[in-house]
């Protein structure tokens, strides 16, 4: 306790002992002295929240001693309850006061009513005040501004007979609080015209208004006035200058202001912390965060949000746990960030814990929290829990609906997503994109394109992600006509130069077999990244242009663009199909040694295929047996296929056995082994393999092809009758075959009927 508190309590104790000894306070001098001491202690209790309990006890003592009627004491009692946020006790103290309170006490009571949001009571108190000063009027302006009643606040300000820098600053701060930035700047000009000189609070408010309104040129002019009036050394002004320069994009100037600050508070550190975080330099941002002398909720939330947005979800979760351990309370934005981070980690246990915490602190009704929770549960493969959160929210906005639709799609529950999408009363571009991408990602490519057309009819503007999903659908069904149509729309919207869009177009043309157009789009891209290069390299490799694909890969390396694992997969595929064994092995060896990319099962499969195609069956078998990761069935299938071509029975039998162990229900291993036996003339073994297949209920997968006619895509299976017009199809096929060979074949299967 401070020394002044001890001195006041000591004086009060002296008087209490005199009263206890029966010595009355008869003289006016002694009564006044006792009352002044009591009032002084009450004032200290009102100013220090830790002494609130002592203040209550002192009020009781003042009533018992008969000094509560003293004007000074009664005023301090009102101040005590006003500052302690005890409105009912404050009103009782006002009613018990036998003498008129001074203006300070009345203003204090008025401020308490306005602060609590009871503007009706504040107006009654204001109207009943016998006198008013600039503080009285400013309190009414500030109270109405904080409640969003701007027009009423303007009325009080214009009626105020005492306008000062304080009232102008409160008025402008109210405009900024309500997003009326230009109004704040207009009244700043009015204030300067009236001859009033702004203070540091005024300048802080005006700089915020300049940032909010985007009036950066005016902000530069305000900076000049700040320097001229020597307010550029105030911490609050410097903090606002840092924010202004950051919004202007002048990071160097913001850093200069920070470096020249003689005193830095938590706001200063947080502002500069956000600079590095926004620049993507999380390492430097974390260093600043770790050395901050003081951290507030904003500092913690900034770091957690940036980690979550940068894909470092685990670090965001760890930092959130440290934040709680440090005693800080996360806000809604921070909670939404950490829920998203737990979704990226696919940590259902941690995400459920955060859900419980949001309920505990009363944030479960927030729309951002609700949508984040839905997204988290769905990404953690628990869409049923996501639906419970969705159903629990009575008032849902479009964000919640979109999250649930996307959640169903990412879990493959397309029918439920359709049902929810159709039930939406209001849709935006995100709603349509969720459904289109959901169809495309789950293999419903025709539905994705049909939904895209419906989106255009609804007059919703498709974005980059929408076009990307539609182009993926076109590439998957080789719908070159539809893809070109989409390309035309992309050019019309002027988004063809976006690297994301250009890459999607390259991929679509390449997968549709139009390599010339894919190369043309790639060459015309003003900016290319590693994904763009990978798309064209893959397109060339998979369309048989192996040498050109490898040449482009070398060009990519010369451009100092680091290849990805997808790039290496395409190059290894090209080497495999061109028989470039040494070069393929060289690229495979450089993945980890040069670029730090650990080969995946797909890369091993390509190398095994490369060796097997070149006849190096034993080397391929040794490689697949010594892999650091478990080989997939595709790797064994590649080797088994080469054994079939080379008629190597020994290796073929060993490989087939391993395939059966990995995928017992896959008929590929049986079919390939049967082919090996057939090529060697071992017909009895062929019969045994086929008998085994029949016993296990297996059959060879039929071939499948599709063709687009106008806006419809028709899919055919070998010897299938699923098409709506099978008779006409087979009759046409029979006619074509007879024209080609002069021999009329019977392609119509016996199971085909006219139903």
C-alpha cells in the first residue's frame, strides 16, 4: 500500500480512537478535520480498485459517525460507487445526499450512467443538473457515440456552448468509432479553423480517420502538422504513424519510426510485429514476439493468426496453449484462427476442446466461430458433428450454409450437399463454388459443368476457384470444346494473366490432348511458378513428348525455379517411356541430395517401371524389396507387366504373390500372371489361374470410354448395355466394321434387349 494511504488511515485511526474513548467532536474545527480525512481516504478508495472493500467499510463508518452528510464526504461516496460500477449504490448515495453535490460529483455520476449504456437515465440526470460545463456536454456526446446514436450525439455537440479541444476530440473519436471517417476529418478542419490547437489524442484520432478513409495524402499533411507542433514524440501518436505508414505500404518508414521511439508500449511492439507477420517473415516476427517486454491479447492473436494462415497449424496450436497458460483471454478472431489450425492438423480431440472453451466463454453464438467449428469437424472426418453445430445455430447466415455444403463435399457426401444447397434461401458465389468444386473433386464432372452453367444463369460471377474446378472437370472428361468456351469467358473477364488461372488452362489443354494450345498458353503467361512449369512438363510427358518435357525441365532449373515432387514424377514418367534409364536414375538420385525432396511411393513406381521396361527386371525387384517405404500395388503391377512382356516366369510368380497379399480383391495380378503363362504356352497354368479367379468371384475389369456430343457426355463400357440406346450403338458399330473390313460382325451382345 502506498505511503499516502498509510498516512490517511493513520489520521483516521486517531479520530476513531478519540470517538471510542468517548471524546466527542464538538468543535467545528475537529469535525471538519475528521470529515476531510474521511473524504481523502474515500477518494483514494475510489481511485484504487484494490481498496473498494475498504471504501464500503468507510462508508458505513461515516454513516455511524454522522459525517456522511458532509458535502465533501457525500461527493466522495458517490464517486466511490460510480467508479466501482455499482449503479444502485450510486443512486442511493445521490438520494441520501442532503446538500447539493458539486459539479464534479454530478459529472462523475453522469459518466457512470453513460458508460453503462443507460442513456435514458443519463439524459434525465443531464436535464436535472443546475449547472453544466464542457465535461458535462462531452460526456453526453461520448455516451451517444459509443451507443451508435450519431445523430443524437451531433445534436448535443452543436448545442454545447463550451467547445474545446476535448469536446472536439471526443466528437471526432465518436465518428471514427462508428466508421464515419470523413465526418471526423471534416470536423478536424472545423476545429483548426476555430483556432483550437489539437493535442496528442486528437492527432491519434485524426490519423486513424485518415487510415480508415484511405486519405493518405491528407495523412501526410497531418504528419507535417504533428512535427510542427512537437507531438511526434508521443507514444500514441508514433503508434498511429506506424499504422499509417504500413497502410500506405511504406514499411521502411514505419520501421524508422519504431526505431526512433524513445519509449515503446505494447501497441508499438504489436504493430511492428504485424509488419513482419504480414511480410511472411514469421521467424523474425517470432523473435520480436519473444523479446516483447509486455504482450497483450492482440499480440498473441496476431502471431496465432499468422501461423495458422501460413500453414504452420501445429505452431499456432502450441502458441494458443501458451497464451491460455499466460492468463490471456483469446478474442473471437483468435479462437476462429486456432479452430482453423486444429482443422488443418485434423486434430478432432483438440478441436472439440476448443469448442467446449468457446461455449464456456460465451462465444458459441458468433457466426465466425460457428462456421469455423463446422469446417473443423468436417475436415476431421466428422461431418455428423459439424451438422449438429449447424443445426444448433438458429440464425444461420450464408457463411454457415456454405461451410456445411463444403464439409459434406470434402467427405464425399455429395447427395447431402446437394440437398442442403437446394434448401438455401440465399446463395453467393462461394455457395456455387462449393458445389461445383465438390462435384469435380468427387468425380461428378458432368454435374460440375452443369452446375457451372446454372451459376451463370443465376447471374453470379464465377471467380478463379470456380473456373479452376470447371476446367478440372473439362480435363477429366477431355471436353476440349467446353474448355475452350471457358477459356473465352476467362479472357472476357480479364483474368487470364493470373498465374493460377493460366496453370489451370495449361492443365486442361494438356489433359485434353491439345498440346499446341497448352504450350501457347504457357508461353503467354507473364508470371510462371513451379506449379505452372510442372503442369506443362506433365502435359508433354503424358502426351508422348518425352524429350521436349525433359528439355523444359532443364529450362526450369536454369530459371532457378525449384522443382516439386510432382515435377519429378512427370520427368521420371518421361524417362520411363523413352527408355532413358541412366538419366532417370540421375534425376531420381538428385531429388533428395540436391532438392531435399523425399521420394514417395509414386516416384519409386516410376523408377521400377523404368528399369522393368528396359529389361532390368532383377534390379527392379531388388529396388522394390529395399524401398524405405512400403511399396504400393502399382509398383508390383509395373514389374509384373514387364515380366509378362519379357516372359519371365520366376520373377512373375514371386511378384504376383506379393500383389495378391497387398490387394486380394484386385484382379490385375491374376490377369497379368495368366498372360505370362499364356505367352509361355503353359495353358494348364492359365486355366488354373482363371479357375482361381472364378472361385474368388473375380473378373477382369471392362474397358471404358466416353465421348461428348454437344453438351452431353456419353460413357461406354466394353460389352455393356447401360447406355439408353444400346441397340442403335451396336448396329452403328457393326455397320462401321463392315465398311472397314467388308465383313459383317455380330457385336450385339446376347444380353441386350430393347427394353
